């Protein structure tokens, strides 16, 4: 994927990996718009408000972006939440519902809003974001893993639906990256800039891989294939002790 001279929308791009990726596109000479639930001022980037849990908000953001940037040709959908849940307590359903609304349905809303535009222009790229946890659950955040597994399956299907249209579909599969407090949960979380270096190298390849899986994410992505799934799941289940201690 060429990242130079593109017109890019990053939904969920006001912080973390999304903002880092937006800045990498901008540094390569692309015009970049970032969307988030709150309006922010970011040097060198346009911004707008969009709430991916609200279909009307997504459509208003679409109309605003396309009115100003009719040549939009890259849509990145990054919005996500990570919420711990105690599955012994039915109260967890509120966290589960929020997680599905943002991570899975939010992705679908953004994709649905912009796919007709990309098809009409005869080409472009959609980038979805899953997680290593989509392939190897982190039991403390069960619905997060389920939502990201859903985004993975949806992305695979979307790629097949759009095959031959000129619209590419790429899945970003991050491991733990040191943003939004991840460095506190996981001291092994990758530094953001190092992670982005790998992502840009992979995403700029020709052909672009269907899945952008940096080295640190490969042990999660391929755990079943490599026969390490059970051991890694046991390790990751130790985090449940924080719930049981309470």
C-alpha cells in the first residue's frame, strides 16, 4: 500500500496507535483527517467529532469528510475499548454491551458508511484493527477478545466481497503497545514508535499483506499452529487472580 499522497480518515485517531498511524501517513505527504468522540486540535491534522456507537454521528462525519475531501481513498477504523469483566457477576453485561457496540458494531458502521464512496471512485483502501487477543484470548477482558475475533472474521468476509473492485482490505493485528495505560498492564508492551516502524514497513510492502502482524504479535496470531496455545492461555489466565482476590 502506498502511504504517500493519499487522503486518509482515521476514525479513533485522536490518541494511541490511531494518532501515531495518522502522523505516519501525514509525514509521508498524505492529507489526514482524524475522528474521535471529542473535538481536539492536532497540529498538521484535520479533526472531527464522530461517535461510532451512533449511526447518525457516523453518517454526519462521512458527509463532512467527503464534502471537504472528495478524493478520500483510505479509511482506517481504529475505535476500541478494553474493559475487564467478571463473568461470575451478571453486572458484567454492561461492559460486554459497550465493548461490542464500539469495537465490532462501530467498525461495521464506519465501513458501511464509506464503502459506497470507495467503490464509486473505483479504488482505495480500508484498514480494520483487531488484536493479538482476537486469536489468543485474554480472559480478564473476554468480550474484548470476542469483539476483535468478530472484526477479524468480518474483515476476511469484507475482503472477499470487495475482491476485484480495486478496494483493498487490510487488517492490523497489534500486540500490547505502550499507549492508554497498556504499559501498566503489561510491562512487555511495545514502545509505540517501534511498533509503528514495523507497521509502516509491512503495510508499505507490495503486495500489502492481508494481515499486518508485527513480530511481537506473531506468537499470539499463530499460537494454535505452533502448539503453544494452551500454555499461553494458562499464562494469560493468571490475570483472573485480580478478580478472585476481590
